[in-house]
């Protein structure tokens, strides 16, 4: 185990994660002792419908690209208390930047997701189970801007965006 002065985020971590609404592949690369840059590609999922009684429940999967600088603010304190810090097991703050391109969607009907970008300040925790399995939970509130085009007119929309992550994963 490293000393508290040496405890820092991992040099590079690759992994996959899944949650209730999606699946993602990611890389985290160290940029300083407590800072990492995370890049992610995957699919965000959504459910929609008018109710369970009408059997009108549907789903949509859309690609997402994410970049987020993460500050693992308590990684050294966890190490001094003898807690695990492997695979960046610590609490973090981040400014998550999501981009949903309108390349394609996978949907139970003709739903389409427009180009959109979101910036969401987020607080979260990441913990390791065993050697390679992780779980992560995070919550944030930010801003989303949707680039919509309808009949040749721009109908862009900016709005508040809420983000809740509950994920399990595997690191390589």
C-alpha cells in the first residue's frame, strides 16, 4: 500500500459499466495526484409511455459521448485510514459534459433523439468490489441544450438537466 503522500489516482483505467438505463465503455487517465480525465462512449436508454394498462410502454437507446474531469478529493484520506483506493475508489466532484449526437436511435417506435449537449456539475462515489468489479453512484444538476430543426426552422431548447447514475462495472 502506498503512503498518504504517494496515494493518487491510477495512471490509466479501462472498463465497462452498465446501469438501469444504459451501457458504457470508459477510460480514466491521471492528470495529477487527485485529478483524472474520464472519456466515455456508450448508449443512454430511456423509457416512455402513457401507462402500463394501455401496453404503450416503449424504449429508446441513443449514443452518448462523455468527457469529464474528475477530482477524487478524498483519495489520500481513504489511504491514511487504510481503506482501498485501487481503481480510483474514492469520492469525486466533476463537471460532466455529455453529447448525444443524432446519428441513430434504437427504439420500439419511430422516436428520434436530437443533437444535444449537457454540462452537469456532479458529486459521486466509486468503490471497488474484489479486484476488478466497481460500483458507482453520482448525482448532479446542470444545463442541457438541444439543437432541433423542424421544417427548416430552428427550435433549439435550453433547459435544466438532472443526472442520476447508478452503475456497476468491470475494470481491466
